[in-house]
C-alpha cells in the first residue's frame, strides 16, 4: 500500500474513540517519518463539545475502504 492516501475513502477512530468516515484530501510525511492525513468527514462529529468536519490522523489509525 502506498503512503499517499489522497482521494481515498477511509474509516478509523479519531483520538481512539470517535468513529469517523471521510475522504483524504492531503497526505504528508511529518518530521520523524510518520504520515499524517487531512480527512474531510462525511458526517461531522462532536469532540468534547466542539463540532469537527475535518480531522488530522496518522495512517496507522486508518483503514482504507
């Protein structure tokens, strides 16, 4: 699997507890070699009182649909 997930639909758990489904708009390599993805959510989630429609997640936290 390639490290670049742009335009792919992914699922995962934001902060380990909030289930998400969305499309990756950007994949980039962070300092240290990990890959970080910007994900536009299909359905906004509420995280500790704040509504989020875009999240940043590492590739190891995601499953490509």
